[in-house]
C-alpha cells in the first residue's frame, strides 16, 4: 500500500489492532504481522532463559518448554501474562512490553525515531480504558496516537474505491473475548453495542456441553471442534439429549450446534437491538446489504447461515476476517482528512 500525504504529517506510521489474543500491526513495507498478546515473566534462577521477560511467540515457546521440563507455568519458573482482557488493558506494564516489542521490531523504526500509531478501539470501551491504551502506547515510545473506532475501520476495509462516506453496513466483530456490533461507514459509527462475549465463551459453553454428555475435553479441543465442525447445515437439527460421547471423534456438527445455538441466537437478538436504533436511511442500507461478520470466531462453519436464518437478512463473512480491522486502520493512513474526522487525537 503506497503511503499517502499523511506520511509527512504523521511520521513513521503503524496501524495497530490490539487484540486480547493477538496484536496485529500493519506497516507499508511488510503488510499485516500478527504477534501473540502474551508476556512470559521468568523468575531468577529458573534457568529458562537469561532475560527476565519475553514477548509474543517467544513467550509461548518459553512457557511450553517450562511445562515440558516439568517446571510448570507459575511454578518454579515461568508465568504467562495476558495484558489485554475483554478488549481492554488489564496489565499496563505487560501491555507496555508488548507494544515496545512491536515498535522495536517494526520495519519503519529508525534510530531515534518514535512511530506514530493509529490504534483501533472496540465499541463499549470506556474513556478510562481508552486512556490506558494511550498511556501504554506513550510509555512504549509512540510519538503521536490516534484512536479510531474499530467498526469504522472495518467499514472502510469493506468499502470499494476511494475512501469516504459509503453505504452503511451492519458489522459484527466476533473477537476472542468481545463482540462488537454496529452500523458504520468509513467516516464513523452510527450506532453500536459491545458484548463481553467472544470465541472464548463459545468454546467454554462447548466444553461444558460435551462434559455433560460424558466427554472430557480441553478448551483447545473444543476450539478445534468448533472451528472444524461448526454448525450443521440445517440449523434446526439438534442432538439427542441422551447422546453419550465416548471419543472425541464421536462429536458431530449437530452436537456443536445444539450446544452453541442459544449463544448465537442471543447475539442475533443483540443485532436486532442495534438495528432498531439505526436511523431510517442507514437501516435501509443495512437491509439492502445485509450483515457482515469479521474477527476470528466469524470463521466458525455454518455461523453466518444460522444468523441469517434467524435474522431474515443475508449474513456473509468478510474476506480474511481476522485482518479486516487492521487493514481498515491502515487505509486511514492514506487519507489524513478522513483520519482527522474519525480518529481521536490522544
């Protein structure tokens, strides 16, 4: 993506999507890079590594090695910290470590230069929570910070042609721990709602349902089942309540659907609430264009069909759904006037 006129005004530029599970960053020279939102703290004398903290993929590797060697996470060596929980910063120090790592590894980083950052913020994030992002980014070395509503960034990705006010879209961001629902264009959010639920909660519900059927599964196994099987083709199909599952291979889409259908129908009700608050003109755009899903949990097979059947409108999953937000944030870098209109200077 060529840098627009904002290049001179905004300095060394990065677009940042700070997720609860993964931070995604865009730089013009590399495109989208994903970094796990994790920090591993190593106790002195543990022998795990010489540094006291590592970030991202290295944090996962160190924790895995500690478990394999019998040390255990938090027992005799390594403790994993998740700085971003439910879309907000839970550990400011750890968040600063993650952002500092991103800035140091950034290809736009120059000696002595501080990057400027366009950061996506989900609906429902309070002013205090936004301030926590600004403080962590500032302490990590950001020179200039713009906070942009994530739903507007998603809408900008979905708009075709030049940036500007396009057709309003109803967008559902299904993240790992948070769902954002809103009607937006690239020029801003018209109405929105944030739910403290996400893919993690889908997996938690599935774990409980399968255990009640006699099958003990881990969260990782439940996630693999959800992402691999999803919902049955016919959303009305449900599992027999007396089904007992002996092996993980016994799990079928109908078992996943029976467990997760109430959760999805709750999300559908929240979508209706947002649509009911949408001004008439924008609502007509939405009804004509349908609902667009993005985020990691949006990739669950059959999810869009189930939502569409319940809502009575077309529901589609965006192309490359996990990067819709960060790609929209990156597009703002090419349009300084639009960024000034939509973003909030920190």
